[in-house]
């Protein structure tokens, strides 16, 4: 058999494990899932699981990265490079809210992952991978180019620090969306309330960083 065939089988097994993990983690949260559950749903043996992942914690990390990348692609898909910085940011933040509203289970996963890895980091190798991932995200984050555009076209304040502003936006919007996703809203029209609260935060962010003297 060709090397190509073996590579396809290898990738298929890995993808099936990741798919099973994502399904189970989002449904039951990863604290309540074990390797036996994963292998049963994926249709693979424990031996096969350990060919691709050293531990269940490594799989959890992979799915965390996958969810963040999917969220990023969702958000970036609405970006308009020919628009002003503040308009690009408005589009992005609205898409972010939409993602949070439609994927509350993924928002819950992200916050649980962050809390778990801060309190019970499993090993140094994963800790280093997480730190490298976060460092790259901060320095190459899609928000950076949008903020730079806004500073240059004067639709955003000229005194903004790009990295700090990006961190402020990310922390603020993610904090609200995660909180709204993990809290049972005891009201009718929960989606409407989610939207209204999130949009008020979007407007607060935009009002804080916009250039009030701009005509853009």
C-alpha cells in the first residue's frame, strides 16, 4: 500500500478523535469525559488514541485552538478591507456577538478551558504550547490591522497603543459573551436580551476608542 494511503488513514483517525472530543466536550464539558468515552464515539482503540495524543489534556488543547480558529474565521469573514477602521471594527464586533449568540456551548468551553489550565495546568509541554499560541495571537491578532487602519485614517484615536487596545477589546467582548453564554437568563426573548446587552458593550468599546474629531 502507498504511503499516501497510510497518511490518509492516519489523518482520518486523528480527525475522528478530534470530532468525537469536540462533540463530547461541548455536550458534557471535558471534566466529565474520559478516554473510553472518546474512543467509543470515535470508533478507535485506546492504542490508536495514544498514537496521536499523549493525554486527554492534549486533545482538549487541540480542540480549544480549533474553536478559537473557527471563531476567528467567522469574525474575519465579514471584514471589509476598503472600509474605515472604525467601520471595520464595528463589523467585526457585530460578527463576534453573532458567533457568541449562536455558539454558546463553544463560549462556555473557552472559559472552562481558561480556568482549568490556569488552576490545574497538566504539564510543562502543554503550558509552553499554550504560552506560544497566546503570544502569537497577541502579536499577530486580526484586530491589530483594523486598529492600525483606524489610527491611520483618523477614525480612531491617534494615541492608541495597538497591542493594548487589541487586548482591551478582546478581553471586554469575550468576557461579556462568555458571561452571557454561561448564565441562565430568566427572561423571555433571551436572544434579544443577549443581543441588547452585547450591543451596548460594542457601542461602549467604539465610543471609547473612536476619534471624536474625525469626519470619517
